[in-house]
């Protein structure tokens, strides 16, 4: 399994001779440090914990948790890995399929039309003030709002994953992966990239 933490830079368009114009997301993947290895004997499961170092982190305190933007565990066997090793984008190749996970863009408090795609009320006479109203909320029984009812509320800001994004280009000099498609989150947000390819 290949895995790394990266920082979303934004989206762009590149041109391929066979596929034409491709909408890609640029993810900067600076070298990650392996901070801990989980073992079955001690922890009950196998995992590799990696951290993305802050650019202004003090070298003598490199292993301290406050010097990492994010620390993440990936459940996999630690083959030939040890604490302190670096992971970089050289493990990925053009054509690899990856899954990217991150926190989606937060959009604040939204109504049912934007949040859930409700149609709204008819735009005819007698509907002047309820064009974007949710409509009936509940019934006479059980006399309370059912849990899970689609209503207005906070939208976005949740964890999401996108599978089968293809690595279409790699800029090794600047540590940038070009992923075909959209990636969760806003510009500058940390995302997790993992692949099942060996």
C-alpha cells in the first residue's frame, strides 16, 4: 500500500494527447515522517503512523507532536519501515489509482433547498413567502420531529473520500501530484492519499 499526506493547492487543466483536456487537482506532498509503528503484539493491530512536518518546525524537536500539521495512521503492515523514515511522492507512478480523504468545504447554515435539493413551493399566487420553505415537518403522531429528518442546518465541514482518482502527472522537483478529478476541501487543506497498489 502507498500512502502520504499532502496539501491541496487548487485545480487546473492540463492537456493530454489521447484524452484531451483533463481537470486536475494539484496536491503538494512534502516528505512525511514515520512517527510510530503499531504492532499486533503490543497494540492489537498493524498500522503505520505518519506526520506532515510544519515548515518552521525546530529540527531538534522534530518528533514532537506540536511540530506536525497532521498525524495520521494507515492500517497496513510495516514492511521494511522504521520510525524516522521519510515517505515521498517517489512511491507513486503515473496511472496509479488512489483514494483521497479530507474535510469538505464548510458552507455555514443553509436551508433545505440548497442543503438537500428540495424543490420548494410553487411560484404561483398564495405562495409569496414560502418559496423555499421545507413543507410539512411531522405528523400528529409521534408528536415530535423524527430523528434524521432532512431540515435546515450546517452544511459541509465533514469528512469525505473520493475513490479511483488517477495520477496523471508527477512533478518530483516541486513534490506535486496531479490527480484527475476533484478532491475534498479548500485550498491549503491537508488531505490523505492512499493506494492499494503495491
